[in-house]
C-alpha cells in the first residue's frame, strides 16, 4: 500500500477521538479490520518511513481502555504483538477532522481509464485518464474504498464489452458510480439514495462533472420503477438480498448487475440469493476484504 488511503463511512462530523497506531506492514489489514469492526467511522492508512500509521475515528463516549485491550487480544489471535508505545489517542475538534480528511484525500487511479481527483486539487498535468472531480462531503463514495473501486472497475469493463444503456445506481452516495456510468456513455442514469444529504451531494458532483443532464437523482429506498440495462448497487449484503427479486426484475434481458458492499465471506450467500431470482454469476472481483459480483440474466430459450 502506498501513500495515504482514507475511507469515510459517514457521520464524520461527530467524530472526536482519533486512535493512531504505528505498526509494521504485517499489521495493516488486521488493524484496519479491527477498527472497522469496533465501529470506527473511518479508517486512514499513511506510510511513515518503514512503518504504517493506521488511524480510526471514534465518538467522544468511546471506552478507550476496553478498546485497547480488545485490540491487543485481536492481534494476539493473529500471532501479532503491538508495542504499547505504538498506540496514541488524539482529541480531534470537528474542524480538525474535516481539514485532516481533506489533506489525506489524494487523487485515486481506478481501473485502466479513471482518475478521481478531489475537487479542491488540480488535475495532474498531462493526465491522460478520464477525470471525475469529487467532493464526497458527508456521503460515502470518495473512490478509495474497495467496494467503490471494484464497482468502478466492473462498470468500465462492461462498458468496453457493450453499451451500458439505461443505468440504475442504487445507493449512490456521493454519486461517483452514477457519474462514471454517465461518462462511460450511459443513455441515462437514475441514481437513488435514502439519505437526502447524499442526494444533494451527488447532485452537486454531477453538476461539477458536467453530466447532470443525463443523471436523475432520486431520494428513495426501494428499487425504482423501470427497466435498466445496467444496475449497480453498492449497499450492505443484507439490503441487497432483501431487494434481490426487484433488482433482477428491473434488469433488461442481456443486461448486467454489479453488486458490492459484500464481505468476502458473504459473497456465496448473496450469489445464491440472486441466482434464485434468475441471474447467474459471471465474475467476482475481490478488493481488500470486499467482494464485487457481476451477474447476468439467465437466457431463456
Ligand atoms: C456503501 S455506500 C455506496 C456509495 C457509492 N455508490 C459508492 O459506491 O461509493 C451505500 C449508500 O447506500 C445508501 N443506501 C442504503 N440503503 C439504501 C436503500 N435501501 N436504497 C437506497 N440507498 C440506500 C446509503 O445511504 C449510502 O449512501
């Protein structure tokens, strides 16, 4: 892992404690997984010399002693021992966090053709990739998370194999997937999110990237009416499985369904739930601990 990766999962304006862990490279994945399981609202990883600094962000009421003990036990279970001096807590004012987050968010190259550039930074000179300017604000979808990257990569791959047609992006967050689909030539993109703040953010990002005319963003929590050649949904596995029937029913024959928000160990269960509705698994990408599924309708003769 190089440079800095930061993952924001929402609610960052309430974060007040930063837990910084200076660790060997071997600790990176288990520490990140531990912080996420403990409810960290974001995880950032920075390279400092020959070490990694992994940070988690917790609300004011976090029970810090208990969390440290659970961390030691979780690492011990992996055969790793953390030097107590490697653990540091820092109180973050709301503003500090927002600024720190902006400093850490750097351009992200995804797949073969995309570069996501924070909207407050300049596009690197001579850049040949297609560029999405992004300010996720409080919505999920900076482009750094494994689930988002995997969906962006599969969108690029299916667009190269044939037209995306009419696209549904369910759970659009910052709008990053919907914007990428529009840039890849989708006829029209319907993006939905149940969070009104995310809907507003996605609308601003669509405008900033010049695709607002082909992108309709709707606040809703169900699969919207209509048929789509391409559906992408990066939500939790449980939510995906509860919508499996309506997602498959909304798919055009010959279309494609891209799903993420699925942990590796949940991939099989999600696959079976969707295959029961009339699609078959075409391909799975794994990005960190996440799985991204590409499914296609079963051809009926
Ligand atoms: C993991 S984020 C994905 C954001 C973005 N599409 C990406 O790939 O980075 C999931 C988003 O789905 C939204 N969401 C959760 N359940 C939903 C539902 N039933 N319908 C629509 N949006 C939903 C959340 O508010 C959140 O913005």
